[in-house]
C-alpha cells in the first residue's frame, strides 16, 4: 500500500505551502516596515517643525535682548558700581529704577514641545531608528531641564535674598510695585534713581544675581545648540531616506 502514496507530489505540495506561508510573512513584514517608515517620516517632519520653532524662539530672545539679557546686563553693571564704590570707600550708589527693574526681573523660557511630549508618552518616539536623533533629543531634554532649574533657582534667590536686601538698603518700594504693575499699565515710570547703601553682604547678593544670569545665558545657549543638533540629525536621516527611495 505504501508504494501507492505519491510521496514526491506530496513533498512538492508541502514545500509549496511552506514557501507560500514564508512569502506571506515576508510580504506582511515588508508592508509593516514600509508603513512604519512612512510613520517615521511624518514624525520627523513634525519634530523638525517643532525644534525649528524653539531654535528660532531662543534666537529671537537673544536678538531682542529680552528680560534674560537685560537682567544679565543690569546685574553686571550694578556689581561693577558696587565694587568700585567700596574700593573707594563710598557708602552709597545711585541706581536707576530701570536697572533695578531689570535686576529683579525673573524671566522663564518655556519651550513648546507638544509633539515631543506626545511621542514620548505614546511610545511612538521608538519608531525613529536613527540613534543620532534619539541621542540629540536626549541632550536637548537634559539641557532644557538644566535651564529651567537655573531659572527657578534664580527666581527663588530674587525673592529670598535680592528684594529683601534692596528693601533694607534703600527706598525701593515703588520699583518693586511698579515691576508688577507694568504688566497691566504700560505707562509705569522707571525714569528715576534710588540711593542704595553699600556693604560686603550686598555686594555678594548682587554677585549671586550676576552669577545666576550668566549661568542661565550659558544654559540657553547649550539648549539652542542641542536643538540645532536635533535638526541636523533629522536632516541627515531624511536625506538618507530620500536617497533610498
């Protein structure tokens, strides 16, 4: 009976079935990979727009010399005034209300990252294959968090040390009040000057304010460079993808 079984035909048919199954799996895998790469292309496009916007926002802040820049300049100027006055045994200095307004200003930079945040929360960021992009994004996130932490610390130091020190050494109530009022009244006047008494402690507090502003400036520069690295990595990845199509 065994001699009547068409083993050769059955073997061929079995092999054909196996090949068909493997081919189907290969086609499915190819199609899924293609869909994933299309999804990745869309992700990279959205990330590119978001990081470009944040890069330009930091650039604009530098060009316009916003509160960050003004605080750094004012703290440096007031520190030099104090240092020179103390060296000459002068007990007071005259500081413009505009300088003090810049001095107590505590700006914060908040990057717009809804796309990146959404990708991280959904796990879709893992679709991006290029490790250079992932590494650049991780660096951006670290530098951005460092910058925010420095800004928060600077604000705490202003409330905890600087403003009390100013109040103790001069009639600065109008400046502190007007600093808040200017956000609702554009006619607030900062054209006056205030006399401040000097001592070593006050010099140290102003030095701390200057140090805070310098570190924030460096942190913002690092965050901007990191955003630029993300954009460069995305451009390389997209160029490779276009060349492979």
